[in-house]
C-alpha cells in the first residue's frame, strides 16, 4: 500500500487523456504492438513524449507476457443477471478451467461503450481472447470495434446470422416454431406473444410468431406485447393484461424470465393454469422446472453453448486460425413439455 502522500502510478489512461487519443492507441504504441489501423508517426511521437513527461512505467509482468500465452480470457456479458447468460457463463468457466485458463468478467448492461472499455482493459491485461455473451445495443458496429482491437473474439448468443466475429448460436426461428407447433397441436388458436424488442433474438421470435399465425390462417389473432426480460416488468405488464377481459388461451413468452412474471400475474388475477391460459417460455433456465405449474419451454442448452464457444476460441488460439476461416456453430433447440401447457377449455 503506498505511503501517505505517495503519487499513484501513471496509467495508460493518464497518457491517453494527455494526448487526446484512445487507451487502445496508447497501449499499442507503448507496447509496440501491431495495429490493423495505421498509426501516424506524429501520434506515436506525441504518445512517447507524454509517457516520458508523466513518468509512465509499464507493467513489467504484463509486458513479460507479450508474445506468450497469459492463460487469461476476457468475457463481456450483456446482462450478468440474465439466468440464461448465467448458464452460458457456467459452460465457459467449466471449459476454461479444464484447459487451464482463468476468466476476466465484464458486465456491460447493454451499453456498447462499456463493452469497448472492457475490450481495452482486456488488451492491457494481455488476455488471449474474448468471448461476448449476448447482443449489444449498437449491434454489429460495436462488434466491429472489438474485432478491430482483438484477433481472437467469439460471440455466443442465439442469433443465426454471421457477423464480423464467429459465434455459437441456437436456431431461434426453429425454437419458436417448436413452441407454436406444440400450442397449435393442443388446439390453441388464440395465442399471444410477449417479447422484448431490444435484442435481435427477441425481434426474430416476434417475426416468426407473426408469420406462423398468418400461415396457419390466424393472422387476425396476432397480438404482440413488449416488455424487458425481467420478471418484475413482465409481472407489471401481466397485471395490466389480466385486469380486464382476457380471451387468449395461450401465451408464448420469448424468455423464461418473462413467462415467470406473467404466470405470477395470471395466478394473482385468479386464472387457472393451464386450464384458462397455457404458457410456453424460452431458454429452459434452472428455475423453469420449479415454477407452479412447471414451465413448458424451449431449451437452448446454455451450458453447452458456453462450452462450445470456449472450445471454438481456444482452438483458434491453439492453431492460430483467422476468424475468416471459422464457421459459426448453430446448435439445435428442443421443447421440454411440462405442466404449464394443456388443451384449451371448451366453452
């Protein structure tokens, strides 16, 4: 611990603020790292001069790791409170530990600027690679920044289209059809969809739901309600929905957290589950078998997705493979039928 009155060590951020450039640029210049974006010689000289003036001293431990493995992986999570993301993180941790790696975890709460800040931090710490859990606001532009800063980056979400970085996804469209097929075969024709709209997968599941009902001759019964993936917010929405006359016989919730909040609101409104309203969720979080009644849901096997993403990233590192040569991994979904769904009551 520094003695009273001792100066705090000068950091890369101090140098960057003095020159007016990014921390990443300072790191690359002072650590003599190659950059995909050319750095002007004038900028290089200004950074070096500022470092001398401020008395910057490099982290010798980190510098000693340059050119060799640090056995550290950075993880950038969109929402660490998301139960499905916790499953993914468990898979990442299990596979990383099995292969001798430790994790740095950054929680960004949907904010792209935080993701870029963590990316720079991971670069300063010489993390060997980065895994991104979940979509970020700003979409592909944020991932483009991360890809420009790091060679080895992998995404793990449930979208199914290629981005700048390779990824591990589940087939979100197929999963939605599994849920709707199940309800349709039970006899439900009046099905409401409750989803978030901030994430790619939430929007995709809405579009798939709308297309499904139109193709099955029920386009006039399409009903979509938007909320966030939090039980508290979906509970508040459910209290509004169930306060008046309720006609839909089933609800397709595009996340289990959303379904759980709605189920509680239905229970408090005096509705019988599944007799008066059936529920299908999405994700098969750890709590899903223990709701009352147990929740029917689409499983994405989050732990398996985390393991697969980690294996993909470490194989890229071990074999020095460019991300352009890596194919995305799309994992299948399946439906877990529990007691929250049943045939609709006949009037």
